[in-house]
C-alpha cells in the first residue's frame, strides 16, 4: 500500500513514512492510494469472527509489504485487550416515549485504560511505532494536540516506551479535571518520564494550529525527528475501523440488517474511520455526524459550503472543533454528493445534550457522558423529524465513560459508578507548563526538552 498527501497525489510514501512522519511534508494528511476491500470470505464471516481476527483482516491491507503477519497479529493482541460491546439500551414498553427503546443500541468504546475510544488508536500506534523503529538510535518526538481524550490515551499508550518522547498540547481551562490528570499526571522528565504536558492559552484549534506549524518549522525539522498522534496520523485512524467492522458484523448476525452508526464528532477522525470501514465492504447502512454547536460539517452537508469557524466551548469539550482536520481526508476520497448519500449531519446544543442525559437515565437507568448524549439526541431528533435517510437500527457510539465528566453528568443523574482506571487517574498530580499559542515558545520547549 502506498500513501499520498491530500494536497499532492504525485509523490508516494510508504506506510513507515506516513506513520512516523504523521503530517505530509506539504502540510497535507496522508491517505491510502486506494481504500482496500475485504476479501469476500471475510465479508461473509464478519458476523462470526473474533475481534482480533477482524482487526488483523481490517488493518493488514494498509501495512501489506512492510509488516509481516506475525508482527501485526502480535501488535493487535497487545493493543486490543479490552472489549467494544454493542449493547441494547433497556426500555419499558409501559412508558410512552419518543425514544425507540430496543432500536437504540450503544457501541461502548470506553472500556480501555483511559475510558475513551481513543485507547484503540493510541495503543495500536504505540506498539506499531515501537516495532517500526526497532534498531533506531535517534529518539522520536511525538507532538499531539488534544481537545480532551486524545491526550490522555496517547500519554497512557506511549508512557515508558523507550526512545519516544511525547508532548501533549491542550487548551488551558477547557478540559475536565480528570482529562488534565490523565494527560499531565505522569512522572516528569526529571523523574525519568517521557511525557510532557503543555497547557496552551487558547482553544483546541490554536493547539492544532501549533502542531501543524511545528511540522513545517525548519528548525524543528532539522533538530528533531517529529511525528504526530492525533487522528491526523493515519496510523491512529486505521485501527479505529476495527470496532466499526466488528459491530457491523454483530448487528448483521443479530439484527439481520446493516446498521447506522451515529458518531459524536469533533475532529472527524472517528467518522472518517467509519467511512473507510464502509468502503471496505462492512455491512454499514450509513452514518449520522452528530456535532455540538461547532457545526462546520453539518452545515457543509446542508449547504455545500465548507467554512471553518472559531470553536465555541461546550459541555462536550472533546468535540469543540471549528476546523476539523479530517475533512481533508473526507474531501479527498468523496465529493459532496457522495458524502450526502452516506452521512446525515446534525448539531445539538448543551441544553439538548443535558436533556438526553436526564431522559435516558430517568427512563432506562443508563448513563450517558456529554459526547454520547450529543449522539443520542441527534439520533432521536432525526427520528422525530422523520428526516432520517436510513432505515433499521441505529448504534450510537459511546466515546467516553460518563465518570470522565462527572461534574456534568452527576449534576443531572446523581453519583456515577467510577471504574478503577478512572479512580487511579484521579489520584495523580498535574504537572504541566502553561504557554501562549506561539510557535516560537513551542519550538524552544521542544528543542530544550528532546530526549
């Protein structure tokens, strides 16, 4: 498989280069030359294959010729050590409700070590980078911008990996206390750690812009070997396709029809991974792109005009993105008319998300985090409006455990059960440095703190 920049289809790159470089030299995102399709035997067997078998069959075409099957199997076994269950949300037929009950399923992606869906991509990336760089002497510096959960998953996945340092940029004051502890709660470099946390005075878009500037900064290019771990990195996006394929296979087996995925969306890496999975041949009917008030993509799907904006803070902070990077990939693979056949976009405000948390807990005893609540509210709004383009069952991606956003959720539902992974993180002490959104300040920090 060869890879190209979204800005230039003339120069080809290997998976090794695309993964470890992160961002293309011209500032574009790496995309595969073609999206591979599952072998017919795999398409017919998704409903009976194990998660690890599906992981291997999904990822192998993207690394073919550069990674032996045995290495990929080992990486998948190490990375995917937790489940991604597709569960029906309980309902009572005795209670009149607009909610569809059994027609609403939730794909729980919060059972990993940081209780967020980012664990799938971050852990796969950590083990893959370690394998790709076997025998290398020069350290690798990973730079990542986060609006919340990405930073914690990357920090956890790469913590202690020899020869790799990680610097996470997050918007100061715009993430939860737990998210900050998951990002900035690791031992400092002076204590032998390899994770640095920078609180940027600005928004996530400012953090993301700094990362992109760093990758084209001459001094940093000459002084460091840089890579990324955001969903701008193809190595983090590809493994996210696995849980879509596994859930689609399960739905096909149990519900006897393709499933529609409702995806809470910010930077649109998760939904792009779903589009890849559908293109590979998984039985997926389509997608609902559920955003908060940062509705760049829903408006694009509605009026055909792509217009970035300054991100606005919401209770679903990991989705506070006004300039979603992965739109470049979507636009490189599909035109507007094609995207409209696969995706319905809808925007949900904070009041609607809070109401979804209250309704679902009150009627079903099921907890939603604010991001999943955006997805739930979006799916239900489309049903009530009668404008959903997709028939059949909807699966809402639950992207984070509700206990990660206890300040918001517990004010509505009361105490939320806390899993051990979150309790462990809450005991950490934040160790971060505040910086302005200034590339010169970031440059100085990176050059001074390289391994």
